[in-house]
C-alpha cells in the first residue's frame, strides 16, 4: 500500500509498505480523507520525528471506513464510516512520530476498542468533514479550558481552522456574543459564515476600542478597567495578540492559549496582578476527541465551511505545498479513492 513519509529535511515521498495484517483484536481502516495540519509542515522541515527521523509517516487527521474487523472486536461492522483517535494508538501517535500515518491507504487499529480508538459516524457526513474531527477536538479542548457559560462574551484571535472551530464551539455552548479577530479579510468573512457575531480586522481597527464598543466597558477593579469581554482565546500565536489581551482584559477574565508561540513573549505579571485573570494553556485533547464528534455530526454543514481545498491523493505533493504556503489555503484535506 502507499504511504506518505518524511524522508529528510524538507522532503517527502509516497512509499510502498506492506498492507497490515489484521489480528483477532484489530480493525483495519481504509482511509478516505486526511487533513493536513500545520505541524505536518514542521515535521517535514526538520526531517521527521525521532526515533523515525528520515522515515516518519505523515497524517493525523483521518476519516475512513472499516475494511476488516477482527473476530474478537465488537461494535463495528465492515463498511461503517469511522473517525480515529491518533493519540490512543499502541504503536505511537498516528502521523506524529508513530509507526503509522493516516496519509496512507490503510491504518491498522491494534487491540481496537470502540469509544477509545475509534467511533462510527453516519454515512451522510462527507469524509472531508469527518476528517475535521481531530483538529476540532483541539479547538474544543481550548474552549473547555475557558469553562464558558451561557450568556458570556468572547473574543477569538485567529480565524484559521482552530479559531473557527473554537468560535463554533463557543456558540454551541451558549456564549452570547463571539468576536473573531484576524488580519485577513476572507478569513473574517468565513468566521461570520460559521456563526461569529462580529469580526475585527486588527490590521485596520483598534481591537481594544472595538471590543469596548461590542461588549461594553468593564466595571473598574482597583485601577483596572478594560473591555467587558469575559473570555479570550488565542489561536493565532502572535505576540501582539497576548499584548492586546493582557492590556484589555477586565478583572476576572479567562484566557485560553492554544496557539504555538515560536518565540518567547514578555509578560508583565506585576501589571496583571490586580486583574486576577485566569490563563489556561490548551494542548491536544485529553477527553475531547470523541466528545466533539456529536457536534461535528449534528452541525456538519457549518463545520464543512472550514474546509477550503479537497485534493486527491494522487496530488498529495500539491496538497502539502498548498497547506504549507502562507495564505494559499485555509484547510486542506486529502481525499482517497473509494477503491484501492
């Protein structure tokens, strides 16, 4: 079978590997779609992940259909559509340093348990939308770290896939008013389409002023005022975002940081002390990988707007280049043929 592998710094190849053998406790999944993540570009740039440096299988956002079920496995039948938990694989995280990647014809789920390793999704959900399950679990974890309550207000910085997923998640949890902040006009247009109540182009507008206009002025606490925004989520990873949040946040606001900051950010905790804000970091999806599936299934047409490009597996090199070029595409998903 074919598998996309990082072969060295800046290089990938579609290689032939043996098709997995299905044991009595295993499930073989034929991959039908796999999203490309920003981390895939990082893996390629550095030549892979130890101990598989130079031979790292790619792909950790999969959706597929059950091709074979071991005799000891219950709860699944051949042909069912499924999404996977890449972090639960016994042979390492799928597509992130593990022995398997989902940019491949098949993934073998060893010692498979339904609800832990994989779950079924309805057949009417397009595979490219089902492949959003993993990144939307990341977005959902970032939302959960905010502990949102119905009626609150929120600002999401970054209108990429995670930021858009977070905006959807906040609205589904009853947050009354969600603002999305970005510098790219078409991203902001998409934010409105997925359900954001307002957007701010931070390249053209004063974010703090606009948040005060949208969410009101907060009551002063000690000498601190700020916007009336209750929740802030950083899905951008730009130092200016955190500077804006820390300068604007009112007393008791909550901040969730899911973005990867590639450079250190200076924080004046002395100035922040009286704000008593809560800063929470969000990494991965400790419990959310299948919690988000219900939302994804129920609101799949809204989530589908996040997908910008669907590229056939035969053009996977183009898909990787497209996903890695800043501003060229928002969310690229690789589609596999029904029959191999």
